[in-house]
């Protein structure tokens, strides 16, 4: 379960990107975070993942209050959260496989176990045969799949995707949504942001809408 209690995030300069927001996301839920560009979606997602800290208010993830965790505890929690960044963060001087392996090497996995896990993640997103190519030669949809494989390689309980379909044609976007559905069906909590609600409407999931850092009607 994820819970925000009166969370405020003020960036340097004083702008309140998240303004006194409270909500709960149930374990295993699939949910959308909607709102215009600048509404605070990325800030909300980074707060959930412990990538940034709130200015005030409390954030609970899996029974831990993030405010109370030390660096090591926060690092451990992050292994249980897969994050797909809005700006990809693909390493273009590494192959597809190396990109997916990296999070496992960073957390000290044995090489053989890491290889097995990375190959499983790559096959789950349908990128078999592309393991050794440079990511630059992948299509936009394939690059997004690479990001999903990298986020899922730890088999996290929570998957966060920040505008995963923003730069994709509708048919590719629907393919990606189907992948998210399959993770959700397997028990993963899936949180997806978008500024365009047209894709969300078809899925009948809860939508939290933001406007200028607050809930929108
Ligand atoms: N690191 C930062 N420093 C200062 N302001 C920021 C920073 N990140 C985001 N903001 C501001 O916070 C607001 C919300 O940003 P963001 O969470 O990225 O919105 P969204 O993802 O909905 O487009 C915007 O006005 C943005 O300019
Ligand atoms: Mg954003």
C-alpha cells in the first residue's frame, strides 16, 4: 500500500509542485495519474519511489514511512520499485542486455543469476533477438520495452511509469499498456502517469487528476 498524508513538495525558488496532497493506492492496484504538463505528476512519482523527499507531510510505502528511513533502508526499498523515467535514461554506449543487467550488477547479483533474470525480463517484453544490439537502433516502442525490462528486472512489487506512451503511436502505446496489464494481473502495483487521458479511458481504472499540484475535479 502507498499512502500520502498532506504531502507538500516545494522546489528551490519556492514553487509548490505538490500542494498538500493525500491519497492511498492499494497493493496490486493499477492506477493512472493524470494532469497537464507541470501539474506535478513526475514529482508525485519520484516522491513515491523515494528519489526525492517531501518538504512536509508523510509518505508510506509497504508499511514503511519513507520519512524515517536511512539511506540504506531507502536503497533496499527502491529495489522493490521499478521506475520508467519520462526521459528514458537508456545508456546508448551499452547493448540492450547490458542496459537491463546494470541494475542487477549495481545490487551485487551473481553474474549467472543476473544473466538469467535479464534474459527473462527481455523475453517478457518481447525483445528476444535484440539483446546485443545498440539501443539507438531500436524503434521508439522497442526502446520503451527496454526501459520496462530494466524496471522489471528486480521483479518489483511496484512499477511506476512516467508518461510511458507520450512519444508513441497509438498502436505501440496500446501494446505497452497491455504489458502493464499483464504485470498488474500478476500482482504488481502499477502506477502510470499521462497528460493525455485518451488512453486511460479504455481501461476502467481509477484516475487521480492533478492541476497545479492539487487534486483536480
Ligand atoms: N528540480 C526542479 N526544480 C525546480 N522546479 C521544478 C523541478 N522539477 C519540477 N519543477 C517544477 O514543478 C512543477 C511540477 O513539475 P513536474 O512534477 O515535472 O510536473 P509534470 O510531470 O506533471 O509535468 C513544474 O512547475 C516544474 O517546473
Ligand atoms: Mg513529468
